[in-house]
């Protein structure tokens, strides 16, 4: 049996001699049918004590994510910034460019300027800041894992509280805008809401068309 691997400071250590403020950057909501894509950038203190439960946000139970979110966001030694890009902008510029924009906003919203970025994924915009892209970075870098948790819980809270109250018929508190059967059923029954990404509903419309042809 393979030993479980948790995020650590190995990625950050590779660049710590050359760069003083290294930020981990991650996003959530990229594959949703509705709502914003949200990114977070995090600069951790050098003496940060990694919580034993800290991991890629997708690997954590909701209660564990929320507990860690409170601990992390209440730690005044952690510098983090959030970047939000809404559904209308996603439709305008496409989800890849919207993701890059959210990441840039998150980095710009840090209290201190990051001089190097660790980006979760395989690509990012050139010329913005020096960076390294890391596939499955939220499972390797503690900074990226921290960013993934803060971004995930921030977006979930927005969808569960604000969006749910505005559009209760869609059940956003349950699926958070992802493409579940209940979400598609709600669109069948109530149509498309102002918070839906029209560019993401092509498969839905194709499915509907196939029912009547």
C-alpha cells in the first residue's frame, strides 16, 4: 500500500533563495454551469505549522474544509487575496481567460506583493509575474493547498447563502452550480437564471434538442 502524500514546502523551497514572497495560487468553479470562478493566492509565513488535515480541498469533507478555512483565514500571519470573475465575464472571454483573470486579481489583492507564483495547473499567462505551473499542485504545495481551501469555501458560501436566497428554486446550496442531475432538472423546470453561464449550457441545449428529434 502506498503511503499517503500530503502537501509540503518542497515546491516553495526550490525558489526560496531567489524569491522572498512566494504565493500559491488555485481556483475553483471552473467547471460549473452557474456562478463565478474564484481564485485565491496565499503567501504563508516561513514558520507556518502545517495542519495535519491540510490537503487538496477536493479530498476533504465539507466540515473539515470549513474548519480549516476558519483557522487559515483567522491567522493574521497568512496573507491571502481572492479574485472573482462572474458568469457574464466568463461568457464574454471564455473560462480559460476568466480563470487567468481571477488568478491575477487574487495575486493583486494580496497585502504584500508576491515576487514568485506557484500555479495549480499546466499553464498561466506569461509576463505577469515569474511563476511555475504544477500539475496537481494542490496535492504537492502547501501554499496551493491552502489557496484551494480558501477559494473553495469562499465560493461555496457565496453559492449557498447569497445565490441560494436569490434563486432558491435551483438548489444552489446543494450543487453549488455544478452539472448535477438535480441542477439540470431545475433548469428543465424553471429555465435559465441570470447567474447561469450561457456558454456552458450548450450541452444542455443539445440534450434538450435530442429529446424532440
